[in-house]
């Protein structure tokens, strides 16, 4: 007869290989293949529950086979909000239900939104930084001008210095796209006081005519407005020819539009000529473009005037960066953002459109809306998509800041980890930290929990800023947080090793991550949304499951199958395997005492009588703390040592029944295969519904 000790040792010596043997069994392989082929077709909870094989596969994976009949109850579990402490599943005592709910995204999926809170905060921060940098850049331009204008010796030298030229053009309102350098050079060489100079004969001579035209256009506007008012009054008079009057009103309105365009054009021409005249007077260049001996390009007074004109030309930049206007723009952005539900809505909402483009340093006047639409509908994970063809990081920043799909509709935020994965890893970290302080004083335990909770909050904030594997691995505190949450020692895990893990193809059973003896590394990689190039991407879901949820379900199914098969031969082996699987989730003595199987392992290991279960729970907890350290259950080596002792003690205690397939110990698992449970299914349902105190 094979002993419990030998069987358990044989299985756990290479647990991965033991699970592989189970995986290769025809019935297990068949159900796994069916689940993989069909879970992606599921769209609703009802779809899921109607498919007997899918539903029962998942229920078995989480040890809930005995509750498969209670579909109404399980539907409430799947509909629960895991983030709500008052939700149905979070009020259940049995943790298996929460684990089951967390394996699906029926109720907890991320809602499509134009921007997440993190994205909005990032954009506002970027807007503030951009406005400040623009003001700083203007100050640098003025410093550069002051430092270099004194060394200029000719008009052409001035125009050949890009920064000086741009500064002067801005100060005097010159549009580089309309005026060639030769023209401006001639203006700089002109003497405004000389009627025969270039600036006077070519430009200033036009001023009187242009001003007369402007005055006439303004007079025409007044006349047209008077006629419209008169025609409008006549409309209400008896016997008025309404049709004719309306036609005349439309004609005058058409004239008004023409006059307004003419006035704008004439005003621009006059402003440009005045700017040329002022420009000519601001410099001391001779007609040949040189400077007289000992004469600077500008007098001190003209340098001051030029700098003042430059600042005046940038008034909009200074105004936007003022605290009052910046705060107003931010408020308007936050409010208007709530109405954005598509790319078209984004483009047609000025308080969002102008703010967003300004945040990344784009000028709405210089970029077409068609370009912005194409950018926002681009696939950031595709290097050939439109946004990447522009070769401008500002457009990439804009695309990353919003969540639109290829059709311009809202989609989910692009995040390194989904909310459910972040929630799980932070929860596991806090559990691990609390467990490590299980023997400390209550005050020390409270301090540890508080610090762990703060670390978890910091992680939640930091993970939102991770855009690639490189970003993650460069932040070693975050990496250590993840490893500790998974019960791994950060000191034994190098960054180079993790690079190989994240570079692995998780769909390839022979990949580096999948061939590791410890499956937790592959689980870590699966919990992130990184594509094959290590960048954050929107990975496709398998129906209601993300890739890590699917992997966990299949792994759990294998584990449950292994445990059940071993339990058919030797219930002691099943007890040991169960304890090994649950050890990482145990945070206190009460977790052991609340689980009949775990408490049986404890009593058997330390040769304590079954009658101990009748003692008050607090006294039982003292026994647990006396015989074992809860924090040791985070150490696989110590757990293995504990279970080796259990196996030996189990053989002694059950020497007469070891190997009998129908051992009463199977009742501890409440499983449908034991067939010996003393409680009815309805009783189990009532227990599951108990609320935590």
C-alpha cells in the first residue's frame, strides 16, 4: 500500500510534471480544449450558464462544483462589483466565490471613456507645463536677442540668424510665408524719413489710398446696416411688399459680408505697411545693408521698443499662462470633457479641442481638424498607423491622452494593468505584509498594515504611468512590490530574468516563462497588457475573460483535477495538496479554523484531537499560533516541511483506512465526487450566504 507521505512527496517533487500528466489525460484535455474554443463566444452571464460544459469547467476550477445547481445564486456572484465592499460577493464568507467572480469581467469591466482620471490629470499637468515652457521660451528668445543684436553688422546677417529673424518678424507682425527675405532686407535698408527710400515708394505710398478705401468700406457697412434697419421696419407696415423687402434685406446682408471681408483685408494691409515703416525706423542699416562705422544695428531705445513689441505680439501666450486664465481653462476642460463621446464631439468642443492641442504644444490654427481626427483614430500599437507616419511626438502624446477606436468611438483606457489585476495584486501585497507581522504586537501589526496600504495606493497611482515593459522594469520598487505580492523574494529575481519572462510568448508552452518551475512568473507577465514589443496595448479578450483570467481558470482546473484524482485514492494527499495551494492566502489562525480541510491538516500535523473543534474559536486560534507561525506559510520550503510532517502523521492516524476511496475525510471538501457529505446542498448554500461580522 502506497503511503500518503510517499504519494505526496512523489507528486510535489515535480508538481509541474504532475500537472502536465493530468493535463494530458483525454477527458481533461477534451474539456480544456472545449473551454478554450468556446469561452470567446460568450457575451453574457446567461450565455455562460447555458453552456453546461463551460459553466461546470469554471465551477470545478474554483472548487465550486457542488454549487453548480444554484445558478441564481452564482449569477449574483458574477454580477457583483468587486470594488464595492457591500456587494453580494464581498459579503460572502467563502472566499472561493470572490475568486470565481474575479475570474470574469461580466460586471467589473472598464467603462469606455474619453479620458480616465489619470489621463485627465496627466493632460492638465502637461497643459500647465507646456504653458510655462512657452513663456520660458519667450524669455529665452528675448535674452538671446539682447545678447546678439549688438554684434550684428549687416541686414543680411540679421536675417540669416533664424532666432533673431523670427524675433523681429514677430515684433513687427511680418508673415514669413508671404514676404520673401529680399523684400524685408530692402525694408531694413530704408530710411523712413527719405521719401525716395524703398519702404516709402513701395509701401508707405499706398497708405493714403488704402485708408481711403477702408473709410469707404466702413461707410458702406453703415449704409448697409441702415438699409437693413429701414427694410425691417417697412416689413411691419400695412401693404408692405414683404417678399421684395426680404429679398432686399438678403442682398444688403450679402453686401455686409463682402464689406467685412474687404475691411479685414485692408486693415491687414495697412497694419503690415505700418509694421514695415516701423521696422525700417528701428534699425540703422545703410542702403547697402551695412552699418556706418561705430553705429550699432539698433539704438538702446529701439532695442527696448522691439522687445516690447515682441512681448505684445505674444500677449495670448502670456495670458494663457496666467494663473487665473489657466485655472479657468482647466475648469472649462473638465466640464466640457464630460460631453465628449466621440472624435467628432471632441473636435466640435472648443474647450476640449483647444485645451488638448495646446497641452501637447500644437496650434489649432495651424493643424487641420482632419489631421487631428486621423491621429485620434490611429492604432498606437501599429508602427504603420497614421499617427506614427507624422514623425512628431506631439501627435503621439495626443493620441495616448484619449481613448477612441478606429471608428472614432469611445473605447477603454490604454493601461498597463486592468483595474481587476491592480486590485488583486495590491490585495495580495497587503495580505503578505500582514502575514509577515502575524507574531508582532497589535500596534506593530496596525503600523505594518497602514504602511502596506500606503504602498498599495502608491502602486495604484504609479502603474497608471507605465507605458512599456522597459518603464516597469526601470522602476525597481514597483517590481519588488509585484514580486512580494506574489510571495517571491525580490533579492532572488534579477531584472534580466524578468526581461526574459516578459519577452515570452505566453501562448507557447515551450516559451521561457512557461517552462519555469514556478508558474508565478508567467502569471505576473499575463497580468500586464504588453504586446510582443513590450508596449502597452489593448489585448483582445476571450469573451468575458482577459488572458490572465483564462490562464488562471485553466491552471485551477488542472489543480482541482489533480487533487480530486488523488483524493479518490488517498484523501490525505488531497488534503496536503489543498493546504499547499491555500497556504499563500492564509493571514491568520482564523483562516485555518474557518476551513474544515485546513483545520484538519493542522490538527493531524500536530497530533491534536478532533474534539478540539468543539472548543471556543478564540482558544483554538491560540493553539494554532502556538504550534505554527502564520508568516511561515509564505515560504514554500517551510510549507513543504509542514506537509511532509502532516503526511507522516496522517498515515499513522489513518493506518487502517489509508487508500480507501470512500474515506470520510472527503466530506471536508464538500465536493460532488465524495458522495458522503453529511450536509445537503441547500445547507451549503445557506452557509455560503453568511455575512461577515
